[in-house]
């Protein structure tokens, strides 16, 4: 029986038209021997807007449910995922060729890592791409390294949570994604880093689409009071997990 990596994608009506590009990026993945991918799509709500954009492919599993924003949709998708590994892919982003293979090779090998992230390029509306400064060196990411830098750099992570791939059992143990209006993926990243070693892949693994409809482009995402509250609960959760994991050793 093949091993499975479950690619989890929350989606709502305004972003559904981007699913075609996300799906095309999945079909271009060359998988390691003995591995397959499944795409677990979860609509945030129950509309008629998303289903017409869902590819007719047996590897694609579409579900709907009560509206609760992306964090809840991701966690509900996790309930239907069958893979030993869980890969994040937002509806408006695209994987680069080789992204899943690189994730699997690290996590199925003897790296000791429980999760991976990779380099990202912003995909601008004109089709051009822009990279990030400050990527860590490729290789292991020590426990608390991302958390400590995030805390001292205005809560901006040096690795991108939109590229996460992690062991499914660990994601489940951490409760999936946080119940936040946004930054739920950052919350999972910090929790993972608090309890386990990660790995940074230097090759670009994601094209991160910049467009007016994305969550991070909305004014409420930048509301100062809400942002402080999100960062506070993310930080407190990660710190508590770190203490608990130390006590349990």
C-alpha cells in the first residue's frame, strides 16, 4: 500500500477560481516511489460557489461545513485526511515542481525532523516573483529557534507557515490549527517548533500569490488590537507546550 501525503486546502467563494492553478501545480509533482498525494479541500461554509471549481479527480476530496474561517476549515479537513504527512496549500497558492518530493525525502528519511518549511517567492499580479531576505540556512531548525526569532522581530517568522509539511500524528496531538480569525497557520508553526525539530528546504517550494482578495490584504488583518491578541495567544500556547514537553521527557 502506498504512503499518502494529504494536501490540505481551505477555500471560500472569492478564492475558488484559483483552485485550477493550485491543482495544476499538484499534477506536476513527481512523487518518490511508494508515495501518492491526496488533495483534501474544505469549503469554509456551504455555498454553491466552490464546487464548480473542484477538479473531477479521484485524488481530490471535497467537503463543506459551517463557516468558521480558515483555521476551522483546515482542522475539519484534517478529519478526512488519510496521510501520514500533512501538507499545507492555500487555495490561491501554487506548489513548485519537486516540492512534495523534497518534503517527503526529509520527513521519511533519517533527518530527525518532524516538520519542514521551504523558501517562498511572492507571485505578483503581473506574473513576476519576489523573494524574501533572511531565510535560514538549509537544514535542521532547532526547537524554539523560530519562536525566539519571531518574538524578537515584531512577530514576523523567518520561515513561511504557508509551506508547512508535518507529521500527521503531531499535528493531531497539537489540536490542528488554532481557532483564530487569521494567523492560525503561524500558530501551528510556533507550536510545532516548541516541541520538535524542523527542517528548512532551501529550494523554493511555493509561489505565494499576492492579490486583493487574500486574507492578509484585508484591513482587519492589520488591526493592531486584534493582531496583539493573536500574537499573545500564539506565544502563550507555544511557551506552554514547550514547558509541558520538557516535563514529559
